[in-house]
């Protein structure tokens, strides 16, 4: 018996990993060619004499309300020149990211009718880490100067938990999340549960469109933070139940457990050990449990109300 149980578990895992081979084959066969314009490099190599040509070819990056003097000054700006140099070191090419985006767009095309791969542009925006992406139906703009690595000196003044997200491995995750938000409606109810399920839906979309990406990257944790969350999942759930937090409309709970933060706020000794957004993690686990126990396509899941997912998920953390 001691031998059979592990063998059954292995067989179960192998079966589950190969449960949708036809779907994976269909996704891989979707024709996809991603076009990337390295506008950051183009602008870095340009001089004032090139401005008219750039404005003609890339008009969307040159709003008419700004005079030419703004752009010529930026070309000569020492900070901009340093940004150009640092970006060139980290992103001498964009081949890795292009391949990742190609696979992502194939998955989005498969799961969401009407999705078409956008034209991709890379830019620099003076390290505006709060606005890393612009994801529109036809274009995707990525500020590559916000993905240079968590320890880059450009990010020295940024809070550690935010700087930890500024690395190139997050590009496909952030792009996937930006498009997922176009398919997942924000919660209409002000309860903690509604926000947990909303975050869980977003993360579950990432499960489907980024199947090769590690879970800690999807939620923005370190591997150690993800492990802590998994090991303490039962305690976290019990805390929410005992505090009657799930159906509470106290907006402070969003600050404690949903919004990006250096840690979650239980107001207990474990706070400094916990990662932020622990409510999103539990919501993710709940949505996963719902999908494991209900035969529902992805697009229908995204329409399900939070309470229905909560009731039918059969979610119950184990030790």
C-alpha cells in the first residue's frame, strides 16, 4: 500500500498534465507572427535632423500639443541618454520577449473570440514604473526602462516591494494581466469576497494563457513568499472566517489584503513574514477549486458572480 499510493499520485499528475493535448495542439498551430518596433532604439539613435521623419512615421508618440523643442531637448538630455544606454545593455534585442508574446497571443486568440495580436512598440518613459504598459486592441506599448531588474540603480528610490516587480520576466505577465482586465469585469459588490474572486479570476486567466509561467511570477511573489502562502493557507482562511471578513464591506480590508503592499496586515506577529495581496492568493485558490469541481468554460467562469463561485468551489484548505 505504501508503494501504490505514490504511484497513483504520479499517474494522476501525468494524466492531469496531459488532459488537454488536443487543446494545446490547437493553440500551437494557431498562426502568429508578432511585429515589434523598437522605438526606444530608434529614438536613441536619432538626432534633431531626424525629427520630421520620426513624427511622420510614429505620429502617435509625438502629440501635437508639444513643440519640436521638447523632443530635440529630450534627444540631448543626459538622463535620457543614460536611460538609452542602460536599456541597450538589458535589452540588446527583444527576441526572448517576442517569442513569449507570440505564445501568449496564441493563447489569448484561442480563449477569447475576437482577440487579434497587436503591433508591439517598445519605448522609454523616464522610468514611469506606475505606467509600464498601454494595451489597446491594435497596439501594445511597453516601457522597457521599467523592466531593467529589481536591483537596478534607477529604482533606488522605489519601495522594495514595488521594485521587486521591475524585471524582464514580468513583461509577459504584465501584458497578460493588462488584457485579462479587458475580459474580467471589476466587482460591483464592495465585499472583500467580491474583490478576492475578481483577483482570482484575473490570476486564473494567467493560468490559462501563461501555462508555462511559474505561479510566483503570476502573482508577483518571490518563491519564498509563495511557499509561505501555501504553507499558511489554512490559517489565512480560518482568519477570514473567524473575523467574518468575507462579506464585510469595510474598505480597509482591501488595503490589508488586496492592494499591493510589502506585507498583508493581520495585525499579528506573522505580518512581516506574509506577502502582500494575500486575499488575491486565496481568491486564486478558490477560483482554481471551482474550476476543478465544475465543468465550465473560461469565458463563462468570468461571468459567474463571486458568491456562486464561493458556494460551488468546495474550497477547503488542508494542512
